[in-house]
C-alpha cells in the first residue's frame, strides 16, 4: 500500500488519564479514518493505556506518538475527553482549535480565557442534536449510553441481594425492584440492562414521549399524578423544570420511592445544575439496604439531595453512590465512541484540507464559542 501524504491538519490528543478518568479522545481505528481524510494524528505517549491501547497500536495505525510539548507546538487542532486546564490553555498557541466539553453554559470566565488566548473553541455541549447531520458527533448521547449500562452494574454490585428472581432449595428470592429517574439515553440503556439482569423495572421522566419509550423496553412507567406536558427540551432532552414543577415532582417521587430497592437517577441538563429528584426525606424513607446511584452527581450538585461523588451510607442504612465517572469505567467502548464523535466534529470543520468556520452552517454557529464566526 502506498504511503499516504501527511495531512495539513495536525490533530493532537493528550493523556488525560487520572484516578477518575480512563478514556482517551483518539483510538487507533479513528487514526486510520482520519488519515484517509488527510489528517495527521499526534498522541501523547501512554494516553491510551487505560483504554487498553498501546503506543505501538497507535504507531501501527499511522499516528505519531510524541510528548505533550510537541503536541502544543505542532498541532493546529486538539481533541479532549473533558477540556484543557487553565494552565494548559495559557500554553496553547493562538489559532489552535480546541474541541471538547468546555462547560460553556456555566463557565463564561473560562470561555473568555479561550478567547483571550486566541483559540478557536468548539463546545461539544452546544451541539444541535436535533439535526441529523449532528448524530455521529453527539458525545453526550454516546457517553450517556455507556453510563446507563454501567450504572446498573454498579447498583447490582452494591445491592445485597439478587436482581433476578431466584428459586433455590432454600426458597425463592424475589426480584429487585428498580426505579430509574430520567428516561433519556442513559435511562433507557439502564432499563434495558436492568431488564436483562432480571430486575422489575419502573421508570419516570417529565418528557411526554418517554412513557412509550419506557414501556417499549418492558418497564413500567411511574405515574406521579402530574402533568408536565411541555417537558420536552431542545434536541429531545428534558428541559429544566420550573421551581413549582420541581417541588411537585420531588414530593411525588419521595412518596413513591419507598417501594423500591434500587434507584438510579440520570437526569442531567446539559452544562447546567441538575434537578433534585429525590430529597433527603425521600432517601430517609427507603428501607435499610436500599441502593441509590446518582449519575448526575458533580460539583454542581446531583439528582439526590446531598449526594456527592463517592459512596455514602446514611444512618438508615441506605447506600448513596455519586457516580459521575461511570463511562470512564467502561474505558475501551467509551473511548471508541467518544473518539468517533470528536473525529466527526473535526472533519466537519475541514473544508478543502483546511479548518474553516462556515458562517451559514447551523452546527458551526452553535458550537464555536471562541474564534471568528462572521
């Protein structure tokens, strides 16, 4: 096979692994795809180790394995699992394209730093997901799907009994009753996984369309006796509820929650503080040994009042697990999906071999938060 020429777009990826992060924003198969699109890939040595990709795998695919400093100096576009630190932003040369979940909805000061550094910033959280052309770029959907799957496994591991019904010589063990709050991408994946494991599953979401989706997977839809008929937000995700709606929802969920063994909450509002779906009163009403997995737990709060990343056990014996890093725990699959999303965003902006912002393109206008869009 003839050697492909080096592309004019040099795409770099750093090692972002940490105690909580195992994903990488570029996998070897995506290196091959990008080479065919005329993109040369640079990756920091060791970046793929926690996702089970070696430096040799990247070299075999055609990437240049190098240092972080070389990426800073050479790359004209850089992809991130998360976003560059403030310290790294200061090191990037003006004109560099930055692609990642930048937190642009809540951190205007950070976006201002990107602008002051002269960077072109593409915020994945602003992707107009309702457009068919944007589907393969949707990192939130791909990673939430992984998160929903892993949340059920985390719950099964923490729960002190079986998920399915088991008939043994010593008697019959009843199946676990699981409640999933938030029936978006993560919630639906959690429903499917929990059903396959044999739990009795009930779910709830404010979006009107979610009832049919929940029931199509064999779960029961939780009737709170409330009507949020305008619960659908942009791109098919749930909108933020009004304070009055949140209060009514919380009271109803608190009351219903007592009948369940496991509760998984997945209601994230992209880039914003997540709604509280289960209050302390609701947690206190659960039986000893119940398990809660709060997928929305973060520095902004969570779906469960008082939850934080990590595991807590209440005085009443309820295990509350704040689990914002679940996708990272399925590092290979999560990285495969994420790298495809990032690569498709990158190639969307390449026109005639050059990174370009099209002022007439809806995706470009929505996602570019720093750089020239005029």
